[in-house]
C-alpha cells in the first residue's frame, strides 16, 4: 500500500520536473539499462558455436572454450573474442614448439651417445697418447720407493725416454691400443726400462742443464739438441736398456 502511495507521489514529481518528453526519455534510458544488464549476464555464453581449439586443464581434462553469437556481439565482446582467437593460435604454436623441442632433445641425445662411442673407440692423437704415457710412468715411478734416488728432473727424463720408446714400439707394430691396453703395457714393461735409463743419465749427464737437454732429446729426437760427446755418452748407457726392453716386448701380445 505504501509503495502505491510513494509511486503516486514520485511519478507526478518526475513528470513535473522532466516534462512529458523527458519522462519518456527517462523510461527509454531505464529500459536500455535493463537490456545492458541482460547482455552482461549472457556475456560469453551465446549459443551459436565458433571454432576454437580444445585445450587440456591442469588435471588433463578437455576444456571447451566459450562461444559467442556473431550477430549479437558488443564491441567489448568482439575485442575479447579476438583475444580468444589469438590465444587459440598461441596454444597451437606452443604445441608445435613443444613437439620441435622434443625432437631436438632426442637428436641431442643421439649425438651425445655417438660422441661417447666415438671417444671410446677412436684413438688419441700420437701426441696425446705419448703425453698420457709419460704421465702414467712418472706417477708409477713416484710411487715406487726405489725411485727416490732420482730427482724430479731425472724423473722427467726417464718418463720422456719411456714415451719415446713407446712411440717407436706402437709405430713399428702398427698398434692402436685402448686406454686399458696402453696402461697395462706401460705398467708391465716400462718401469724396469725407466730405472735403467735413470741410472744411465746419472752417468752421461754432468749437469742439470744436460739432463734437461736429454729430456728434450728423448721427446723430439732431433739432431743438434745434444752435443756429439753427450749424445755418444747417452747412447752408450741407454743401449743395454733398449736391448733388454725390446727382448721383453717381443713377447707382448695385444689382447683380442
């Protein structure tokens, strides 16, 4: 009852203030406002389908995108629809990139496996192999009590002599040894030879300078490094060492 009274009072006042034309304009504005509210409620839920890409949710379920009725889109809805289409395209591109990344990862794994196999079977360069030989024999000698009578410079010369003889041996036999085969050969045949050469160097060399020259000569095998007298003395003391080594190496059989 009160509502009727209030409306009866307010409506004449609105008509009086706005006039008849203003009153109907006010009514039209109210109707448009109501329609806008309805459009907002239906935003994104129109019944006419459009094509969008299905996506997967966090738990793996298929997600169907919202659709809009093309003939009833407001400007705002058109903007959002365009954004949705851009998002669909990005999702598709992302899926393509993921497939490409997976393919590249598989290719990288293949290359890494090939590299490991290649490093396992491919021989070292001769320089790398001789360096490895010298490092191994020096470590073996340092760990032997009998080698304590030699100074570091003499140990360098002894290791260089072993590297030189190893190079001549594998070159003459045309051998390609694996890391284990090389290490086994050095451990079995070379310490005795190194001790023999070390004792000979003490006799042939008269100074640390001549010991350094002998080390260089063993590594490079170049004439002119040693004086004729020093070279003669060195050959005299190392010849028996080489003869004994070659006799032992004649029994070496490369493991199959």
